[in-house]
């Protein structure tokens, strides 16, 4: 074999290898496509679903099996358009709508060292949540947070998480523009929240909870 | 002549090698992936035991990505209430308990309550009466964590019960093994007549042997989803 033909053969082998690689990828991709096509796919965009037109206060049904009044509504993936940071009043109103209460407090009214400062609260969140750096707005509110459902349940002797069953002094740090995708069952629209709220104990800085919502 | 045969044979081998390498290459795929079972019957509660797991959720799945395992009361048409564990890439300490519902608070709310400890836990969603209100509440080890109004969630009795794992990217894994990606056992639901019933995940029929464990390993029923969750792309 001539010395000049060896590099040519090597290049040819590499070329052949790449052709094989390409054929392999095409084969793999076509199999995936077939699999996906064979599956009954969930609707990709809007779908008609049965939902409810809820009354403000739902009375107890006479039977647990009694269906709620239904009406046809359209559900489709939602992205919360609100990047704006909420003020304390807005936060209070929105929490009330999901049966929580939040009573804003004046941080300056607490005795020295009885609660962590705003800066300390932000530092804690910054340390635990890398999303802090991605937020396009950060606000924090101090106040008394209560889960009213748990508050009522504990009074009736049920076993509940005590954390918010009574008013708990917390910092709620809101990171605006931080997105989270809903979970939910197959076929449901996967909505996107545009706001992450982190709740930390205002007395000792302990992480208590985080929540996202589309409000 | 022999040299030509050698070159020809070598070319074939290299072509085959390239083909096999090409097939074996996999790329991360974003989407929504499920493995679990559901059961269509009117239920007032849904419960199951989910073992502790701390699956890999690499940063490559994005900040929106997660791995989760949960039990759910499901309208079958998009509304739901669920409880379980969920892990984001940023959860370096492990997954957290979560409670989520669709309906009210815009479209959905999700609450997370801190890192779970390394043991099996019972997760349950159940209709609870509170004064004159009817709520769907989430329980962890029979301790009530949070509730959402059934009027905003959209149903007081769930037409479907669901037990599932879910990831948003094939780079994220579920809490089980490749053979059993999701391990939820003692799948139970509360009938509208107030009777707890354990669900057999093989036939999705009622069983009468309480205490028997069933592993949700086989994916969705044949009308919806296949066994190999990593190949499912939906939504």
C-alpha cells in the first residue's frame, strides 16, 4: 500500500463512521416519532372541560355525592402576566381569597433583637434560593400569617400542622418574575406562575414555607 | 484482492459501529412525563404511601423543572388537588412536601413545607367540612397541612383518583428504579358512602384484602399511557 493512500483510507473510515452515526440517529428519531404518534396525546392547547361556577360560600351538600352545579368553561395554559411586586394590601387581599389571613406589622415597632431585620430576611432567602438573582423585583412584608382552615380544624380537635394554625409572625419575601410550572394530571394545562413567595419565621429566620400562585 | 476484502470488511464494521453509537446517543427532552395509575370512581379522599426519595434533578432541566410524586383527586377535565413531594434543581437538601390545587388563586397554587425526612409517608387529599364550608385538604401522615375551597377547585366529589410520579424533563428521574420508576403502595380511596377501599393497580378494580401492598410500576392504563415513562411526551 502506498504511504499516500493510508491517510485517504483513514479519512474514508471516519466518513463511513459518521454516515453510520447519522443513520443510527435517524433510526432512533424515527422510532421515537412512531412511539409518540401511537400514543393518544393530550390536547396541546385549549380544551373544553367541565368546571363550576362557584358560589361564594358553598353550603354543605345534603349528600357528599351531590354534584356541584356545572358549566362549561375553557381551560388553557396560563402564564401569570403580573410581574409587579405586590404591596401589603394586595398580598393581604389575595391571601384572604384562599382562606389565609395576613395582618401586616410595623417592623420598627418590635423591641430590638426580637425579630430579624428585613436585610436578614433577604439574606436568608438569597442564600437558599438561587432564583433570587433572577427576580425582576423583590419585596418583603412582615406580619402575622394564619391558615384559617387549620385554625378552625385545630379548634375542633383535628390533627393539623400547628405552624400557621395560630397567627405566626413571618416575613413574606416575594420574588417577582420567577416562573414555576404547575404539576397536575396528564392532559391538564400546565400553567406558569410568575411569582415565588418565601415565608420565613420573623423571630428566628427559620424557613417555613414557600408558595407560588397565579393570583 | 485480500487487501480489498479487508478494506471492505473494515468499512462495514466502522459503518456498523457508527450506527450503534448513533442509536445509543440520547438527549434530554423537555415535556411532561408521568408514571402512575388512575382509577375512575367518585371519591371523597385519595391516599397512598410514598417512600422517601431524593432523585437527581440537575440544573440542566431548568429552574422550572422538577421531579414529583403525588396522590391526587382529579376532575378528569383539568382541575385537581394533590399532595406529595416535589424537588426542584435548587432543592439541594432534597425534596419538599407539597400541596397544590387548580382552581382559585388565578389558576393554581402550590405550597411547599420543607424537606421530607428519609422514611415512607402517607399522603392524602380529602374533603373536609369546616363550618358551613367544604374544603379539599392535604394531609401528610394524617396531619392536615392546608386546604382549598371545593367551590374554587370545582368539585366536591372527585370523579377520578390518581397516583403518579411526574417529571418535566428526561434528565430528571423519579424516586424509584428503572424497573419501578414510581413506588406508591396501599393505594386507597374513600367512597362516597364513607368506606375506604384499597385499589389494585393491576386491574384497577377494588380488592378485598386490606393491607396488601401494590406498587404502581406499570404506568397508565392501556387507553392512556404506556409503561416506559421515559418515552412519553405529552402536553
